[in-house]
């Protein structure tokens, strides 16, 4: 393992607010976060050879080229396996940065990441972002629909994913598994002391007290800045969902995204996606999905000593 300066890992569930937290923390002068938001270095149980055709086609694999261009450009996700390349992500950190870290959503449910990070950085702070698992699943499905990873209605997509013959990160969506938190939290607690782990909830991210508490826990001076413009992943849908799905599955959208000029890509995106006619999470959806999470919610409540009745239908 190449020595780096890391002392912080944001490991929230997908669609639980990690992009917002990452965006706000990145604006603080005492924070340095990796230019690849999700390098996934420590989730060694994720086998990239098992990735689906569509996931492979839409995940950049040009890391050798990426690391030759300095300063390193911002990028959403990659699977940085090489220790030297991983260390290079943090070369920009300096002594003024009290918090140096990264944000890989795969780490929360990874079987390997807790032990791997504890071995490399036993003093690190671990921030876990959680969200009502039903709402998290719905947002995850909306994103998958928008970007063409599925073209099925909500409940059909969930059923198909649960019956997937090759379930796993990058090979299936893990709609349900990504919202099961109890065993994941236990796994992290086995490797880090409780004072090194903090849990924040997506529905508290509009509360100033949440951010003040986070700044204190991270021992930073000054307030955490407000969110940058257009932070977070906006909901939307493709105007031509069937075509959108086909283009994603065949990697055509990914190739176009990498090679089209930024202005052209932005103009096409504004025409291709719309915020009109978005699906909504209904009471019937909540009632149908809740049994998938009921036991886990109760276990998280008991483990953290908190009331999560708001996560239940009509809660």
C-alpha cells in the first residue's frame, strides 16, 4: 500500500445524499476530497470482470491516460485498483487540509472495504449517509430509468433485479440490497470504534444543525459552505425511454458523452431529458416495498437507539 494522507471516508448508500455531502465538504478550505468522487479502491470484493455489458460500456476504463493529465480532472466514478494511482488522487492535499478523503458508495455494503480501510487507515473517520430505504430504492430506480439501465416500471424492475442470475455491484442494480443497512453498519463497527463512525440521514441534510455537528465531529474551523449550484443528481426521464435503454445497453451514449464537446453534449441533454411527467412514489408502492425492509429497519433502530417510524408507510 502506497502511503497517502487519508483520514476520512464517506460511505453512504447510493442515492442517500453522498453527492450533496461531497459537494459541500469539498468547498471547505480544510477539506481535500479525491478528484474521482468514487474510486472504489478498497472494495476488493467487487469483481470488475463480472460487470454487465451496459455497466462496462458506461464506466470509463482509461485510467492510465487519466493519471497522465495533471491536474487530475473531476470524475464521478472509477475502479482504481493500482495503489500508486490511488495515492496520486491525494497528491494535491497539503498540511492545511485537516480532512483528506474520498466517497465511494460501494464501501457501505462491501464485505472487504471495512477491513481493508482499517488496516491502511485505522484512525480514519467513517461517515455513513442513510436514507429511507423505500425512497432510496425509488430514487435509484428513477436514475436507472433515466440513464437507460432499465426500461421497466418500478415493481417489475425490482422483481427482475431480485431474480437476476448474476447479482452484484455493476452486474445488477441491487435495488433492495443497497437499502439494507444493519449488517453493513455492524461490519464497520467491528473494525472501527463507535466514536470514529458517524451516521447522518438524508432527510436531515436541510437542517443547519446537521452540518454544524458534522463540522465539529471533523474538527474543522468555520462552517461547512452551502451546496454548490446544481449539486446532487437531478431527477429526470428520457423522452424516448426505449431508445434510451438501447443506447445505454450498447454503450453508444457513453462513447458520445466522452467525445462530444461539452456545449453540444449539454444542448443534447436538455433535449433528450425532461423533468415533465416524472413518476411518483405512491402509497401502494410504499406498502408493497416495505416488507422487503421491515426487519432491517427494526434492527437499525435497535442498533442506533433511534426512532425510524418515519421510514414506515404512514409513519
